[in-house]
């Protein structure tokens, strides 16, 4: 999973993460850490990883709203994988009693913005000119998916 995420980070332009993860740091942040509510993966028949989606708590959000992150292998993003992962995440979020799911997407991530809109997320907030590590300002679009 760290290798998949690090490939996305290295390519740039679609994730707020800018520094590569070790396997342990990735697990702590997105798989098994204390803020993680659930994580689902999509694999090929041979077991190779296509994508994963994590739902977590964020100190910036109320306790009844989960924060989602979706990561798909570079060049394998148009196969309905995210939609199938979201069906599982949505079901688990409702089972855990959440009222909504939040997604924060870089404004320059057209694919991410399109995906979250396509599965029913509604624009909620905009953080203007959030700086990247190099100082480049990029807006962050907040979207919400109501569960109740």
C-alpha cells in the first residue's frame, strides 16, 4: 500500500501528501492508526493492489463525520474501483453511526473532484490558496456525503 501511495505522491498533482511514506508510517496514518474507522482495498485476481480507501476521524471535523481518502494505482483509475470501494465505506460509515463523510480534494485534481461528485458528494467548503511544500498555493475543495 505504501508503494502505491508513494507512486501517486511522486507523480504529484492529486494528493495533499507530498512526502513518501514508509510502510509503517502509511499503516499508522491510513490503515491501523488510532484515527482509522475502516479501510477497504481493491485487488486483481492475482492479488495485486489496485486501490484503497480509508475512512478516519479528523480533529478538524465533528466526531460524527468521517474523513475519506481514496488512492488508486497510477493509470488504473477508470475501472469503477473507487465506486465499489465507496459502497463498502458508505455502508461501514452508516453502521458506525456517522452522519456524513467528508472529502477534501486539491482543486487541481480534476479526477478526484469528478469522482467524489459522481458518487454523490456535495461541495461544502473551500480553503483558498493552501500552500504546498514548495509554497505553491492550491485551493482545497471540501465535499460532503450525507448519511442521515
